[in-house]
């Protein structure tokens, strides 16, 4: 059978790259060589066509050539990517929709036809460089990120792109606008401008940037009179309305967070209406854009201040730019248009007959233009570093040694099948800016003179530094402009938000309203400053804490005395008849109960919060388990009514020990679950009092807390019921009566504890809990042990076997150790 010739075909036509070169590894790029386009409304009845772009943007074309230069440089370097060649696919698109189209083409590798031998071979680029704008980058980076294709931008500064969940494969070689916004706020504060206006481009870049700036400015007590936003695609009425706002405003400093397109439109309209005397503070998207010189009304922007990335030199780039000729990129329509625009000629084969003919062999060596100017490389250096970042990542994968690789079990990638997700990239994001001042040169062009620096990595007091270069101020201003809010507000008054102006404030003199202090602060006696609130907890050095500690120590002392008395008389009939082993265990657990109350006093910490509740729960269950064991012993002994039948063999010493251990172990498990799921922790109660903070232990899981108390209550009720059933036993053996009284006191204390605990404020909640522990502990100690101590010490004649057996001689009682 003859082998078939099956192929994979693309259903729709593929958009070719503007500039391309084959290679073993291909790097993609998206730039906007033209930044203007005619805006249309898509009906979506047909597939939208690629929109035609207009107006040259030489800076973007220089970005693309920097990519090509860096790739050629790497390919000539024998130490990088040996035996492999880098290629590129660079798209020229404007408008978010077509930029997205280009990104998808780079991601999918749109090849018209692929044979069956390589049908499954991916043509996805190793990374996508660009775009310069935040808005289009936001659009395609989120989609491309789902397919693990790295996106590296040299100019997209929106802080929103730092969200790793939304943009998992986005990296950049430029600082985030978070740093730029704070730097701009510090700049206006430095010059004493506390009353400013703000305008932004109506997209993610502008709105996020200006919002971050306003928030940072408020920290420096800078008031914003107005905040407006528009886009170059908005109807003219919106721009005219914003110009009217600026015209009517009293602030003389305007912070503009926008691109070069919007600032040109704004400056043009202000120039037409002869609105002068303004000081502009600009973002990096327009402050150093050379195309501003060509715009109408550009003189309004002279004297503008703003931050941009530092200048750099790239050796050999200028020579590379000047060697450009159309023959290098025969398929590129833009290169032909660029050539005709630069030399004002018409290339062979074009329909433009209004210009002189040219062959394409002309030279750029003597041409002076924005494209060939390599004296001030800022963002171009960022794109240059982006290429090297990808190249180094690929180089590391190629030179990987098995067992030392970055993947599972130290494995390495297949050099012939390296996937984009295998490139381990790290974001190069130094938060350092140069402060530039737009000044007019002798040539009639505008250039940015560096007049200072801002470095967020330095200490706060050294981040902003001005140099000695004189600053040229805004149009028609001869000295530092003054733009301030009303003077400082008198003590006890504050700035009040003006109605209808979301960021505008005025000082309310002798206002009856008060400035709200932060949650951790409270006003001083003069009501003119916020001072830290005092932190309150049940401390040892206060009267209530001292009293509770004294009672705890007294309980420990009495328990030890009782233990000593019982130990010295452990062979007497009274001690032996009252089950001495359980008695000593009960005394030991009572000691622990009195001691655990001490953990409730003092400054709560993470460990003390966990210890106090669990120690209390476990020690009390141990107490009640011992009492319950004694009750069962008494009840079973006196309920054995059949002569000669020894029922105590079913509840002897071994069973008694197991009973105590089992009951206690259940409480231990409850506490372990409580600590594992949601343990108690120290918390600040800011709501109970306005002038102080209560530092307390939050129970964490309310279910765990009440489960511990509920289990103690369950055992106490069971013990009380059994003791009540044994209340009519012979009077001379009155153990059951004493247990009944002790359990009555115990239950009464803890039943009244619940409403008292819930209703007690602040540190008194802890005091109520300690009181309940001490009261129930003293109840058990006095009711069960004090009568026996009285007989042992003061009525020894009653401490005899004959007296103890008394009326119970008819029952065969063997309650012993």
C-alpha cells in the first residue's frame, strides 16, 4: 500500500510577521511601529480584519531593531547557545485587538501547511517580548499565561501585572508603577506642592497609576483638587470638559499619568485656549518621548518633571541601526515606508510618483533622526536585557548536566525539544529612576535633562536626591510654582472632604467634627493628636491579679497539707476505707487545678493561651474522674445485698485506674482536636473600650471550648447523680454525702459561670474563669477531705475499723487500697 501524504492545514489565513528570521529557538516580539489607527465599531458578523495603522513611531521600530541586534550578537558569541541559533518573529500591530491577534499567532505558530512527519511539532516561540503599553499587555498576557509562554515587557509598568495568579508568566525589565507612584508623591511633597490636580488615561495603566499616586500623596498630606481620566478614542466633548476643569481649578500643578497620545491631545487643546502657568509632573510613558516635539502646543510641556528609567549605552547598536537597508527585510512593508519617509523618496515598484525615486541602497550613516539616535537609550536597554534574559535561560537548559537539572529528579530538558514553560526566568525590576526635566535645546527640540534620582532600595531619607543641574519650570514660570491647600488646621480641627470633588479637601476651622484616629490610637487630652492606646490584661502586679494568685497559692498549700496528713496516716482505717489510691490521685489533680489558674494571669501569648485552656480542661476531668471512681466504689459496695457475693471484684483497683485513665483520655483527645483545628490565640479587642485595647485569649474554635466545658459538666452531673443515689447509705460511712455536697457546689459554680463569663467585660472575663476554677477546687477539697482531716487530727478515737464499719457490719464491705 502506498503511503499517504496527509498534511495539517490552517483553517484561516495566517498573519505573517513583519520581521522574521529562522532559528533553532525563536523569540517573538510585538511592537507598534505605527501608533494611530482609524477606530471602527465591529459588528462581529464577519471576522474583524487587521486594522490599518498610521503615523510613524520610530522609538518602537528602534525597540525591534534592538531585539535583532541582541540576537545577532548572541548568535556570534561562541560561548552562548553553542551549535544552536536564535531566530525571531516580530509583529507590527496597533490596537489591543490586533496585538492580541499577534500574540496568539506567536503562541500557536501559525504555519500554513505542515506534513505528517512534523504535524505535532510545536512552533511556539520561546518567549514574547513586549508590548510597550500596559493595556494590550494585560489583554494578551493573561491568555498566553494559560499556555505557560513567558511574556517579558520592557515598558508595561501597571502594578496590576505583578499579580502572579492572573499573570503567571509575565516578567518585566522595568519597575512597577507602584514605585513610580510613590516617587511622584515624594516629588510633589519635596517642592511643597500640597494642592494639585490629576489626569490619567482611561485604562488600567492610567487609573491604577493615578489611584496609587493619590493614596501615596495623602500619606504626605498632599490634597488632590480633581482627578480626571480620558482616552484618545473618546469623543472631543470629554477632552473639552477636562480642559474646562483645569481652567477653573485653583491648583497650578498637574500630575499626568498617561501615554504620549493623550498628553499631546491635552497640550494641544490647552494651547488653543491659551491656558498657561501650569507645572506638569509626568509619568514615564510620555516624559521622555521625542515625538512630543512634533506636536502642536508642545511648548506647554516645557519644564515638566517626571521619572524615567536610567540611561544606558549599548555598544554597536548605533552602527547596527545605521546599516539598515530595505534589502535586509524584503517582505516588510513598514521598512519600505520607513525608507521612503526618511529619504523623502519613492522606492522602485511603489505607486508614489510625487517623490523622487530611490533604490534602497541609500545610507543612514549621515542621517540624523530619532531612529538613529543612540545617545539616550532608556527603554531600548530594557528590551536589550530582555533578549539576553531569554538567551541565558535557554543557554542554561542546553548546558544542563543530568542529575543537576531544574526538573524532577535533577533531570534536564531535551535541547531539541525545549518548551517555553521550561525557561526559568527571573524578573529584573530595580526600583530606580532618574528625575528628568523637559528643556528646550538650541535645535528647537525638547530633551529630558537629568536633575535628580530616586532609588526605593535606599533608606527613606536618602531615596530622593536632587543634583546641581538647574530646573526649568513650567511655561512662563520663572521660579518654583506655588500650589498649596489652605494653611495648617488649628488643633482640634481637620480637613473636610468637599462635596462633588472626590479627592478635594478644605480645612474646617473650629469644626465640631473630629479626625478619626487609627484603630490602635486614641486622642490626647487636648484633642489635637493621636496617642497609642494602653494595652490592658489581667496582670500580676494589680490588686485583682494579686488576690487571685494568693488564693491559688493558698489552695496549693492546703492541698499539700492535706496530702501530708493522709500520707502520714495512710495505714489508718479511715484513709484505707476511703480508697487511698484515688484519694492521693485526687489531691494531686487538685494541686494541678490550683496551679493551672496561674496560667490565666499575665500577658497572653500564643503558648499561654493554648496551655491555660487545655491544662484546665484536662486537670479538672482528672479530678472529676477520681471523684466518680470513688462514688462508684461506694455505691457498688453498699448495693451488694446478697450475702457472700463480692461485687468489688468487678471494680477493683485495676478497674478504678482504667476508669480514671479512660475518662481523662477522652478529654485529652478533645483538646488535641481543638488545638489541631483552631487553637486559642492572643487577640486585640479594639471594640470593647474606645480608650484602651484588651489583650485577651480568643478561644479559636468556640465548639472546642464549649466541648471541653461540656464534657466536664457531663462527668460532674453523672457523679452528682450517682452520689445522690448513695445518699442513704449508713451514716458512719458518709463518703457519698460529702461527694454529693462537693458536686452540688461544683455544678452551682459552673452553671453560674456561663452567664457571668459571657457578660463580663475585658480582663474580668479571665477573672471570672479563675474564680470558677478556684471555687470548684476549694469545694472539692473542703467537702471531701476536710471532714476526714478533722477526724484524723482531732477525733482519733473515731479513726477505727469498728467505728467506721458501724451499722454497715451486715454488708460485706471490702473497700481498700
